């Protein structure tokens, strides 16, 4: 009887461990997604700054943009 109980507890422990690994993987995925979003926003900002610089340069030389 106690052996069966011990086996049940061990199985529960293993399932909890597997679930915790899944939670950690999900957390890592969220962190990676946030980093990708931040990198994308930084790239967008740099692109906007570049466009502003090009338009300013074109105005300086009398071109229309």
C-alpha cells in the first residue's frame, strides 16, 4: 500500500517538474520576444533618423523630397 502511495507521489513530483520546465521555456520565449520587439523598435527609430537626415540633406541642396 505504501509503495503504491510512494509511486503516486513520485509520479506527481515528476509531472510538476515537467510543468515547471514548460513554464521556464515559456518565460524564455516571452523574454526573447520582448528583446526582438525592442530591437525592431530600435531599428525603426534608426531608419526614421536616417530618413530625416536624408530629407534635411536634400533640402540643403534644394531638392524636393
